[in-house]
C-alpha cells in the first residue's frame, strides 16, 4: 500500500470514480458496437465480408470519403484565408467578422440547408436572376446533386475550420514575422517558410476536425443531394431505423471509427498530436 | 438484451404475485436481489402499468392535435383514461430498441402495417386482441395478428398543369415516360410505393404486383434516374413541387390538397393507380397501459373517428362503413371515396414486412 | 559580404511619427556614425522603440527623413534595408534549428549551401554556440537564445544592427556577462549598433554615445561621461544616475550624491549647506545618508564607508561640502 502510494499521486484517487464513469460511458457503447458488428444477425465476420461482396457498399464509402476530402480541402483553405484576414485586420472589423462567423455557426443546419435551396435551386434567386437577364436559358443545376452537397457542407464546415486556425494564428508572435522580413525575406518567403509551418498545428487540427465531422454528415447530403448522394452516416441510420440491419450498421460504424483512428495514427507518425490539440509546440 | 427483458418480466410477474399474496416478501426480495434490481424500481414500473392513460407514439406536429380530437376525446369519454403523446417517430428500429432495452414507455405506435409483419414474429409486439378490436372495421387482409390498419394513406402523384397543358399525365406509365412528358420527377427515397409505381408503369397489373419483381422495378427506376429527385419526408416532397424543382412528383396523397392550394392550382393531384398504404396501430411488447390500449384502437376504428382523421389530417378511412360517409369536398382526395376506390391498388404488408429491409437497401443502392 | 569599412552611418532628419493624434516621435534629428555603439535611453513611452522601428522599416515615417550613408531609405521596405535586428524576446523561429535560424538571411537570399554553412559556422564561433547548432531554440537557455538572435542578425553582415531591449529577459547577473560579450562582438564586427534600453547602467557601461529620450523628443545626446557629468536638464540628471537638485536664486543645480562630503558639526566656513541627518542606510561599500538642510531641502549623500571615521548617528548636525564644479547648472527651470 505504501509502495503504491509512492507511485500513484493521491489526486488520482479523487478523480478515479469520474474516470471510471467516463471510461465506462465511452468504452461501453463502442464495445457494444464492435460486438454487434460480429454477432448480428449471426456470429462471425459476415458483416465485414459484405464489403468484399457488395459494390454498393464500397461505392457509398467511396462517395463519403471523396466528399469529405473535397469538403475538407475547400473548408480549410477558405477557413485559412478567413482566419488570416481576421487576425490581420483592425479590431473592429475582426469583431464584425467573428460575429458573422458565430451567427452562421449557430444557425440550425436545416435552415442553412434550405436557404441554399432558396438561393441556388432551380427556381432559386440566382437562377431566376440569371434567366431574367438572359445569361442562361436553362437553370443551372447547383442543387440536388453532389455539387450542391459540397456547397452545403463546405459552408457548414467553414466556421469549424476557422476557429482552430484563428486560435493558432492569434498565438503567433508577430515579431517572428517581423524578424523574417528584417532578415530580407519577401512576403511570400515569410509565409511559406515561417507563417505556414508555425500555423501547421492549427491547420492539422482544423483538417482533422472538419474531416471527422464531415464523415458523420447526414442532413445536408440527404437534402441537397436530391436523394442521389448517399453517405455512410445516412446509410447507417437507415440500417438502424428502417431496415433493422444493425449488424451492417455496426460494421460501418466500426469501420469509420477505425478509419479515423488510423488517420490519427498516421498523423502521429509525422508530428506530435499534442501540439495539434493545444499542447506546447516543441 | 433479451436477458434483461426476461428479467423484467420475471420481476413484474413476481411483483404481481407478491401483491396478490402468492409469494412471500422474502422470496420476492431475493428475486430482486438476484437480478440486481431495487424493489422500488419494479414496483414503480408496475404502478405505471396501471396508469390512467395510454401513450401514443407518433410523429408529432398536426397529427398530435388531430389524434387527440379525433380519437382521444371519445376514448376518454368511454373509458375515463387519458391520451398522452410521444412524438419522436416510431421507426421500426426505435421500436425494436425500446422493447429490447426493456424500458417500454409507449402503448400504441402510429406505424405501417408491414412493421407488424416484421416486428411481430420477433417478439417485439403485443398481438391485437380481436375480441375488442374488430376485423370487420378495416379492409380485408389489413387486420393482422400484430397490427391493424386504422387509416390509409397513399402514393399518388401531382403534375404541373402549365408544363403539360391539354395532354396531362394520367397514370404511372406517363409518370415514367420522360420522352412524352419531359421534366424532373420526384420519388419516395425509401422504396415504398416507388417500386410498385415503376412496375405498373412497366405494364404489371395493379392486382398482380406481389411478389415484387425487384430487378424489373429497379431497371425502370434507373431508366429515369437522370430526371429524378428523391425525397425522404412529406415536407420535402411538398417543397420540391411548390418550389418548382419538379414538374411531376410522387407524393403522399394526403399532401395533395395542400400542394394544389399552395400552388394556386398549378399542380394537380392524380389518384389513378394510387397505391393504398395501410397505416396501422401496433403495440410494443410489454406496453405500460396493458390491455387498455385495445379499447383505444377499437375507438379509432369507429366511423366518427375515421371521418375526423380525414377531416383533420387528410388520412383516408380504412373502415368500409366510413367510405360512404366521405363528404363531397373530400371525394377527389380520399382514395377510398366512391370517386377513387375503383382506381386504386393495394399495398401488401406481408411482402413488405418480409422483404422491406432488402428492398430499401437495393433501392438506395440503385439511386445513389 | 558587404564592405563595412565605409558604410553604416545614419542620418535622421526631423523625424516624427503620429499615431492618430498622438505624437509618438517628435522632430528627432540625429547623426549616427559608422561603427558607433549608440544607445537610445528613455522610460517607456519615450518614443525610443518607435524610432527604432522606423529605422528598421516596420513603421512608416510620418514626417522627416532617414538616410543611410546619405541616401534616403524612407521608402525602402524593411526586407530591403539590410539592417540586422535583435528583437525583444528574440523572435527566433521556433520550428528551425539554431543553424537554420542563423542561416535564414542567407538562405532567403538564395546563397549556396556551402557558403551558408561556412558563414553560419563562423557566426557560431563568434557567439560560441558550436555544439548547439542542431538544437531547437526552446532547448536553449535565455542567454544562449540571445546569442542566437545576435548571430542571426549579424550573419548577413548588415551595416547597421538594431537591438530592441535585447537583455530585458535575462536575470541581472547574466546580463552583466552578456553586456561584456556584446561589447566584444561590437568591437570585432565593426557594425553600427543602435541599442534601445530603459536600463541606465546598461547604457552607461556599453555605449559610445547615449541619446536620452523623453516624450518623443531628444532630451540630450552625449558620451556616457558627458551625460553623467554634465546633465543639461533635471530629467537627464535624474534618469541617468541619481541627483540632488539645489536651488540658488533663480538657478537650479544638479549635484550627484557621491560628490558631496559630510562633516560632523555645523557652521564651518567652507560649508555650503548645513543640516541634520534624517536617516542612514548601510550598503556595505558605501552608506546613503539623507540630510534635511536648514533651507528645507532634502539632500542625499553617498559616502564610502572607509572614509567615514567618525560615527554618524541619525539626528546629528552636519555640514555638507562639495567642489564648485560638482554642482551643474541646469537649463530647464
């Protein structure tokens, strides 16, 4: 007991009940999912074998990954520019931009999704205007296809991309950039050699956040995709709620979980993840 | 999960036995201890079972108000029991989850009749007590062991009168004919109705649809995929028409009237070959109100309740005794009205209950 | 490398800087000679850092002109001025090794790898950090980081090196050591150093010339000895060292505490002022004595302990003596 005390900080005893609870509440459902994926409808790896048998499942997974990658690329790139502008403009404009960003952050996803239909639908503001001024004869199909899904998702994800970047950029010592230009670096050299590397942890955090959130997207693809863009999250929900193929749903959920974990693992090979999640850069 | 269900049943039985004096207190407590359940939890659950109300599980919104006025009031008047609502939407997976978890909080779910076919044999539903509920007050074939149809809704379509002018589409064959009737269509995303419409369009007779020829139906669906959108909810189907995204839309027939009104008559409902869907009441296994819920279902079958639901929600009566009472202004919209009843076809809940899951997946895979 | 033999003089002509309506720098005119170690000394808000930032090119000049060797650089952007700079807090690149930090200026000028390596090695020698070349800045002590910053700023042989409170983050003992190294490096490289500090001891011990600044303007310019011995204003006298102020008629004189002698008893014919000892504070090598003069002034006297044979006590009556030249007449009454 004494020997134990020496090694275990007494603080752990205080948080132990909470820790156990948290672990149980996190691990319990995850283990349940993994269990379901190898037991429902019958024991074995039949659910996983479906991946090899069904082109449709692979197509759904590929659609999901493709849309998530494109969404992440655009949201993070746009988010980077927005965060950069916010950090480098005057305080008043910055507050203004932050307010706009948070307002769009707080608006329900349904409202945002349907607003895009109002704007870019077949009879939406943009198409009607373009037709009225004679620029186009037929409405442009912005919505109810993969392009529409991307517009909706990128728009939704931009605030998520901006916030980690904003934190990362605000934490930068401006003098480091001054030092670079003082040493003769051009603006572009300073950006590529100093600014970008120093904001990389924020960039990675933002990329991970957006990508992982995108994987779980459901409402926007369902509505803006016109039913034709089927992503994993919606497919899982249908398997759970409508077709009662819980084993398939669990298998896909497990697959996404392992996919994300694998991604984090690969990332951790290249950089310390603690710097991404707010730890000190070393 | 099954174990938990068994445990609860055992304890509830035990609680009854204890109350009636058939089991001594020590034995009952030992039983509770053995299953790790506090005494109060079982007694409370038991007390709930003797509740003075039934809980209806539906989709909320207007249907909450309408179920209250059309059925709840009459039910309360005759039994003295109230009606409460759970509006979280009784999808098949949620019913299964609720029963499996052993924490059943709803008495009757406003669901589809095919849910009774898929969930009944797996032990998730209470059988319908046909000594209280009447098999004659619904259409033949729609009174099943684990569920009874109390209303009908239908898959019909609306079309844009300005797009098609003097030569409007009249049946599913026209709906699927994009050469003769160009423009975007919308179909139901979860296969139901869409598959049948495709087969009818392909020349299958309305009374010879089942078992569905999936390959043939999906081929037909795919043939107009480029010109199709798919909706997942009634409001989405509605907005696709009202916002001019489609020129022809499959819809739930009870939405037809609203779409006609919201487009000032530009869109028109076609009930020819409409697919009648038996909306059903089903009872989750171990429902808290117990047998009292059968009285509620019986009340819903009565002609006044049937007509009130039609008036309030646009849901068509399934009790043949009510067909003749459908008022004049509903003749065009109610699919079992004298005007429509000879033109409609009937959904087979048995086929859907047994094959629905695979059909939905095959459909989703075909359209995505 | 540029030939430093004939470059590195700066001409600052009537330079002002406005922030909105606030005049941060007010009409500064100053000539800085090639190879000089010049210190801008002043309290915070005196405009010394603002002036430095205008010289570096990080701030625009509102009015006036700055020239290098006679040619205006007012419109030359910071990255084209070729001035080295050591920043407050050093502003090292945290993601680069010491070697890459030091070689950065040559690297962005697209010099060959071998040239960069040779020059960086030379700089590592200069600041004695050879064995730390592959460390990251965060793995170094404060003093080592300061030397990396210096090496980085000197690597491309700038004609002028600007130092913004470079020792501010170091503890007192280390600071004295680094001052020595800085002076040594200055002698060896021959670059013009412009050094900003609010620490008067630092300014006195290192500089060829000191510019005392106050409210955006130059208060006084001179060598350390000139400024200490002949302060022109009350502000200069009190900011650089300690000073008593003695008023005679309409004239005010500055009088350093260590230039006053003290004798027990009152009324000596050579006494300049008589008074009573209020307090004595002992510092080991010297003691600080506060005297209330009969005229009502408070006069501080610093006396070496060894000189003080007679025991002084609080409340004792004393005469104060000083040489005529020790009292410096001030010009800002």
